[in-house]
């Protein structure tokens, strides 16, 4: 949706399907925000005929009721507010709505709403396309690209990296950062493996684009498992070293073949080498999309395999799709070897149908005052079993794990493509006197290490200034800083324990509260929300002590964030003493206002 202006929707007859995601606090996702704001401004300015006669459209909203903060004043409909706003704006500007707006809720399953909506969309879409003089577009789009294999093998080594970029380092032009340290942070006997990695950005020529602050994230461009890549290439009958050209199919090429035409599939690096593309350009392990299954069905030699894939795409096969695809998460190799062994897709079909391999974002756990140019991250190495017992592994976390030297505390010569993703709201207070409450169980505590390194540097600078001014050190009066951290057991996975305890000892932290869920097998599990209630008076006092007090929550958004939010509502209502806040519902409204003001910030996943 970032490119909506280039489509000239107000001048050229077109049919458009808008898929709009609503994220936390009823805001549009970043990719949709510009488009939504543009048409909303046009509506408010009274341009009621801007899109009349040119645009026919339908809107599908994607939301999640888990992201609604105030459950008392909102309904499930509110999780799709961005889609509702865009639909209303387009209709007010004269565009023709060809289908009723669809609204899907991830909390109950997107397919529950998406599939019925699609069934009503197709007839209307066909009619709209005919009316827009676009007759001839196939119901199932043909492959958009053509692959032309070279007769000779690639001369470029598969592991050769791109030349240094001339512009800022981004996801498209990352910096190859040396990983200077890899440390195992959990007990080697634990089934949970958490790594601490340190990157060195000091040699970057475009250092300004890699400057970071506490609260920012570092983006990592991962690689697929080389064993899977090798097996996939073998299954496709391709050599990893083979090179090829990638061009638009004739129906997708511009009429003039001018130089302004974008290259096909920008996620595929040039020059194109099979091993390189399968390793870093396409996602071969995520849950197969139905569009991929539909494309693969046409490449099956056996009717049984074709019908199996078509059934998984159908509405009637919805339960089978959930059971066999969503829950079992087969890799592309699994699809081609066990589920549909007669399927023999060509490389062009696969590259066109597979989703790009996306960057992974990790919270930076350092502050530049303590580690200039050397950000660090902490992450869990993801491994799990499916209901049928198949082993699955996280693409990025296992790549980072196997690429760095294994051991309790080791360094490596590995270089990792990275970029910096800056945070807007998730930042520590600029004023040392501002109270802050930090809640981060597990690896959710990672950014708060950087917050506290920044705070320690601010306290030290304030004391030095006081000394220069001839004032006593106790003139420096930082606001309270509480950290609630949870893990299994203090000897198993207490991340950054020595540092956090040192911060508590020297006053950087006013209060360090820990919750251990498996310390005593004979006792009930204790989580951070339990500790918040246990320290209700102190927590409530911090939150209401200042009009600028901050609350930060980082970690799992499925259960922890909701439970912590409920606990905060309870303690504010019972111990806050705020006029007009007498129950959890009132406290929820108060936290919603704090969210709007940037004082209650959650970084959840």
C-alpha cells in the first residue's frame, strides 16, 4: 500500500483490493498508514467526487482483539478500525464498493472470516474487472516471471557478499557486522537455549544509519538451513552453483521495456545463483500459504497429489489445512517429498509463489554510552514439536546459533547482515527524574538492560556535574525505577543476573522484583503478574507519582501482556488513590490515556 499514489487511482479506471491491518491502539499498520491518512484527509476536505468513475474497490480488515487495551469500552469490531476508516473514506470520495467490507480477527482465526469473504468477492470482482475493461486477466494469475538457466556454473562464490552500499544501511542494503561475542546465557542442562550476541558496527562507513538508542531493534537477514537448501535443490534437479536470469513474463513486462521498469521479485539478489536464492531470498519453512498450494497443484503428475493440494486450498478442506499445514508447518521439502511426491514445479513458479524470507527483529540490549557502536541482542533459540511429533526449528535463531562458535562464552569471525530499526515510543525517559516501571519476563527483559545502562550513565553525568558545581552528590535525585523480571529458576535462565543485581545495589534500580515459575516444583508457578499484585502499593504509587511516569512491558503478547495489563488495572484501582478511578474498568481507561500519551508502552510479540 506504500505505492498507492503511483497507481493514479483518481485518474485511471482500476479495481483495487485493500488489505488493511489494525495494530495496537486501533492504529493502522505502518504499510497502510500513509494510504489511510491520505484518503481520510481528502474526505475531510470534501472531495466527494475524487474517485467517482475511476475506482472500484473492496476492503479486507485484519485485526486482533488481543491488542485492544480497554476491553470495557471496546468491542471485537474495534480491532479492525483502520479498515473501517479506509472503507468509509473511499466510499465518501465516490469510489464504488464492489463487496461488503471483510473483517478478520486473528484471535479466533483469520480464515474464519477471510474465506467466506473471498467467496463473495470473486463474482463481484469478475464483474468489476469486466466493467473496468480488464477482461482477459486469468482467474488464477499466471506466473509473473521467467527463469532462464545458464549453461555454465556461477563464477561468484555462493557465500560472496554484496559490495558496500553507497547509501544508508537498510533491510535492502544491510551492513555485514562482525559478531564479536556469542554467550550461552542459560544452564547448558536446560532445554531452553538463550544466546547473547554482540555486533561490531564501528567500522561501518555509513555509521550514521547504524546509530542506535535504547529501545531500538536490530534487524537480521537470516539464511535458510543449508541442509534443507541442498535437499530442495536436489529435489528440483538443480545444482546449487547454477546461475540464471530472472525476467518478467511477457504479459507482465512493460509495453516499452523502458529502463524505469522495476526488476521482477526484488527479494531475489542479482546475479541469480540457485543456492544463494534458495538460501536467502525465499521462505521455505513457514506455514505454506494456500496460494502456494494452488500453484503446486498444477505441477503434480499424479491426480491424487493434485487433488490433495486442491482440497487443502478449498473451503471444505479448511480443517485439514489447519491440521496438516498450520499445526504441522511442513517445509517446502516436506511438501515435495511426502505430501505431494509427484509435484515437480519449475523454479519460476516457486520463486513467484514463495514469500520473501523476512528480516528478524531483536531488541537491542545495550546503550551506546556503555557500548558505543557495539549493540547486543538476546534471543531464545526456537525449537518445538508439532502435534504429530515432527521437529521444527526457528530459521533465524538456529542460523545465528550454528553460525557462531558454540560454547558457554565464545567469540566468532562470523559476519551477519544487519540494519537498525528505530523505535518511536519504546524509549527510556529523557528526564532522570521521571519514574519508570519496567516489566520484562524472559528475553523481554533484553531492552531494559539498555534502559538501565543509559540511566546509570545519566546518574553518573549528573553527579559529575554536581561536583563541578560544588554541590553535594545527593542533590541528584533520580525518579524511582522498578524492574519486574520472570524466568523459570534463578540457576537456569536468570538473564543478566549479575548486572541487574549490581544496578539494584548501586541505586540505578530502585527495586528489582523477580518471579520464578519453576524454582520449587511443589509450589504453584509464580509469574510477573503475581509479583505486581504482591507489590501493589509500590507499583500503584510509582504510576501515579508523576504525570510523566512511564510503564514499559516487553515480551509475549499472547498471554503475559494481557495478564500483566489486568494486574496493573487491579493495583491502580485498589491502591492508586486516583480520583474517579475506583475499579479495574476505570484503571483500564486510565492506561488507555497513558498509551495515547506515550507513557504506557508495550513491545510485544
